[in-house]
């Protein structure tokens, strides 16, 4: 979920949020999170654990301070394939994009044991 979607879900208007530099310097974000007492989460009011700048159409960049739970709700999710076949497909695509020779027939060992035996996926013993 995007931060703007979370705020919209809770009826929080960008105009209520503090204007922010675009982009903020890293030290500005760290200083904001480390303030004592901590700022409040703009969604639930708990102590904020993270801060980020979100650009809103018509309102410009605004600080969005979030507690741990709300911050995790808008954290970018990992897009790494879940299967060995998916990982191998991504590696093949990267090798092809890099212009490495032999990428259409590139194969990978299915396990450490298979690599030790010198056999790739689907290869029979010689």
C-alpha cells in the first residue's frame, strides 16, 4: 500500500500535514524520527517510528510520520520470486540483458549436491 492510500483510507487530508522539503536531506529525516518527545503517527497517534516525504498532487511534498505498524503497512514489499524456477528465470533475463553469451541455454544446479556431482537440472549420470 502507498502512504497516500493509507492516509486516504483514514480520511487524512494532505493539507493537515506539515510541508516538507523535496527531497529532504537524510539528516532531516533522521532528526525528525529521533526527536524527543517523539512525534505522533499521523494515522493513529502512537509515537512515530518513521518519517518520509510524500508528494501530493495540489499539496506538494508533506511530512508523513508513522508508527511502527502503520510504517510497515506502507513499506515496499519484496518482489523476489518465491520459487527456484522464478529466481532462475530472473537470472537468465539479467544475463541476457547484460549481453552474456549462451543465456538462452543457461541452467543452474538444483542443489549443492548436484553441483558437486557436476550435473545440472535434468542431466543424467555419465
